[in-house]
C-alpha cells in the first residue's frame, strides 16, 4: 500500500494550487484561540517590506473592520517581518493596544529588529521551537554607491566601524606611525549619519524599556527591565544582526513567551496561515499583506530613492 505525501507536502500542494483561502484559515485559528486575529506578513526580499509609519494607519483601518467584542477584546497579531523603524514599531504597538484589552503577538517564523520591538509591546508572545525574534538594533536603510538599489544594515555596524577608525588613527599616532590611511577613511564617513545610528539605538532601547515595563514585565525592577532590553540590543553586537533568538531563549531572557506544541492543531493552523501568506506575497511580489477572517489589504509600493 502506498503512503500519502504527508501533511507538509499536501499543504504545499494546496498552497500552490488553490485560490486565496486565508480568511477561512484565520477564522479557524480564531475558533481555536478564542481571540480576534489579524495577520501582518511582509515579503523579506521586497525593498519596501520594512515596518514604516504608514503601517499603523493600515492596521487601524483593519482594526475598525473587525469585531473585537466577539472575542472579549483579545487580539492576536500574527507577525512576520524583518523589522524597520523603531518609531513605526511604537505606532503599531499603540494602535493595537488602543483597540485591544489583551494584546498578544504570534510569531510563526521571524519577527526581527523593530518587529521584535512590537513583540516587546505585547502582553505576551506565542512562539514555537522554530519561531525567531532577534536583536533590536535598528536596521538603517542606505543607498548603495553607484547602484539604484538600497540595502539594510544594522546601526551598530556603522557606529562600530566609525569608532574603530578613530581608535586605529589614535594608535598609529601613539606608536609614531602615519595615521593618514585611517584619517582619510574617516573623512569619507558621514558623522551626521553615525549620530542618527546612535539615536536610533537609544530610541530602540527606550521603547523596549518603556513597553516591557508597562506590560510583559510589569512589576519587575527598573534594573531587571533595563538588563533585558540591553541584552536584546547587545545580542546583535556579539554576532550578525540576523542572529536569531528562538522561543526558549526568549523565555530565558525574561520575555513572557508561551511555547506552542509545534505538532498541535493550533500551531499547525498558524503554520498553514504562514505558508499560504508567504506564498501569496512572493508570487504577487507584494511588500506587505494584512489579512483578517473576512478581508485583507495588499500593499504594493516601489522603493524610494535615497
């Protein structure tokens, strides 16, 4: 007797061959969690897939279209994003909290950088073993020299490079060697941009401390909250900005994380929603996609030249 393909491969067949059924999947998830659910997905490869100030308004439009009272004000934001602006992340937090009495973030795959800040503004997180959040060091968008495209790089990298050149120039002077190569490289740096990186890092830390103290870590000492925020800021300095923090590690760091059974019906439904929406944004080359049980918003914009 031949065996079936198995749930995973059968799901891929349905994702690739069926029409849009995301609303029905969201409704199934709501029945399992007893919480209103809004999914926010971005195409990681899209130059406009970052969290921006406009996203809060988009989410407000969607929130005004759902019935939170049906779920006693409990809101789940299913979030898959590479991050973006810390101020935009704060606006997303404030918008969701202004409508919800209980705000939770569900991370099916990755919520990095500013998306991790959104997680810190929730009352709690739902993750599986393979879900990922990351360092909160902000992503800075730069235009590549001689190219039309843009690239995201962590703020800490620019600050570290600038300080390293200063250190090398000082060391060269101290031992009597010419510092000119380092000084010349320093002249090519933009000190204003470095200041922007420092301020962005300070803002990320401030947002993390403020919202962790208000919600997930309410009742903890200021020192404990500061330590946790600094841990997430410094994690990117230990390795690459893309270094992941999975559910158990996030728990160990002090966040309020519920670890879902990756084989349970609830998480299988979360994963099905992720797979469908990921396929949807990629095949349509969408920047972002926000979906509920009865409708959705496609966001397709072009990259802004810097």
